C-alpha cells in the first residue's frame, strides 16, 4: 500500500476483452499493485508501464 500520509494516484488496467483485444499482463514501476490496480505516490516524477499481450 502507498503511504497513507501522501497523495497517490491509482491506475486501473482493463483485464478482459473480446477477440483481437490485448489482455493486461502486469505493471512495473508501481509503489503497490493489487490485482490490475497500480498505486503511485504523487511526490515526484514516476515512470509506470503496463504490459499487455494479444
């Protein structure tokens, strides 16, 4: 979990799709990951990457 005393941003990835739609794989660069949700502290620049597969 991100430090409760600091502002944070949550990013949710779409985890299901139809035929020909990329499917979520994983997050990198997050302070915390819960399922398809990435949490990042809003204290400075961060790089977050979501990986999808077809």
